């Protein structure tokens, strides 16, 4: 039986700013499986941020329901507090919010506010730093401002992990990082998902990123959920995302072009390894035919 950590039913959200109303989400129904990585994709203004802000009660539905790990987000008081602890949010450029003198103090900031014992805070901070690949003996006492951009972002991630979230929501997590910083960030993110069983929700418009990381894609357009499926199912349908203003990962685009030109390459291939394998097979078949 599938275990849905998030269930959204007929969710509408309308922003009210003075006399103006802006319908940002319209009739969204979706489910996210526990322990999976889900990506919410869509062009700017499609409703991605509005949707994920419902997952920890930052926004309330105008109508419809959102249940997160058994808690209804319309809850108030105690339940809302529980919800905020269960759902860690990492917004864009989170390193801008690092302000303590040491990496340790920054990661400890959240757990300290939970009034945990000093020992418990310490355990959480050390574990979180290990998880994001910043060994405490080297990094804990350093200033976050001496670190590289990618390392600073991982300090911010450690700060969220130290709250022991069950769900991690990341809004465009690798924007502004160089290629190495991005690869490292993905590596540690996947580790969090696999090692700690955290459900990861990624808001992104980088199709290569979601092709590598996500188990399930949810495509938003003008506040509506217009498509959902695995990356394989969606990217395997050719240029289907163009109608929503999105483009396939560069690799998929290349394969679509080759396919159009008559190369018998399957279109549901979207990782480099699979593409190499498929091309090798084509080459072997051609070779065999030539030698008959
Ligand atoms: P995305 O994250 O996909 O860029 P958003 O959820 O930020 O989209 O925005 C969805 C729509 O809601 C957009 O039209 C945006 O202008 C509007 N919107 C977002 N935040 C507010 C707000 N605080 N007040 C009014 N309208 C908003």
C-alpha cells in the first residue's frame, strides 16, 4: 500500500491585496509518497512557491484541504508548531541568512530555540554537519563567511536538518552555485533522502536537476496542476513540456533530435549512462548487420 506523507485535495489559493484578488492555485489535487523526491516544476508565476508554502502552514488554503503527515494544515496552535518542525524549508539563497560567528552556532540556532539540552543540541549539530559533508572537527569553529558558496549553502542545509525534519522543501536549491557546488549539493541531498528517509520536495525550473533527482514530477501552469508522472514518463514523450513553457533536459532534447533524424534511440532515456548504453547497443547492432 502506498503511504502518502502529503495529500492535497481541491486546493484553491487566492491572494487578497486590497481590492485586488489573484487566484494563484486552482483546484490542485495531488499526493506525495513518503520517502520520495518530488519536484514541483513550472515557469515563474505558475504557483510553485504558493503551493509549497501550504506544506508547513505558512499559507492557508482559501478552500480545499492539505494534510501533511496526518496533520491538517488548517490546524492552529500546537499542531501548527508540530507541523513547522516536521517540515524544513530551505528558500533561495539560504546562506544569506547565516549570521553567527561560527558554523556550529549557526547550525545550533534552531535546535537551541527548541529548548533541548546542550548535549542534544550538540549531537544534532555534529550529525547534521557530518551529513552535509562538513566534518565538525574541521568546520564547526570556522566562520561561515570563510567558506565557499557551496559550503555555505550546505551549512544552511545542516541548520534545517538539525531540526530533524521528516519533509524537506527546497526552493531552487542550487541557483547561483557553480557546477561543482551543484553536484556536491545533489550528492548530500540524496544522502539525506536515502540515509534518513526524509521526503524531499524540490521546486525547480532546472530540468536536468529534476531529471537526476526526482521520482515524481508535478507540472504547474497558471495555478493548475497540468501534468504529473515520473521523469521517464514525462521526458519520454518528446517535446510535451513546451506547451507549458518548459524545455526538456538538454540530453533529452539531443536524443529527440537524433530520433527525428532516424536514429533508433528510445526516447525514454534521460540519463547520460542510459544514453551511452543505448548508443552502444545501436552501434553493436549496426556492426552485426554489416558482418552478416
Ligand atoms: P512561482 O513560485 O511559480 O514563481 P508564485 O507562487 O510565486 O509562483 O506566484 C503565483 C502567482 O501568485 C503569481 O501570479 C504571483 O504574482 C502571485 N503572487 C505570489 N505571491 C503573491 C502575494 N503575496 N500577493 C499577491 N499575489 C501574489
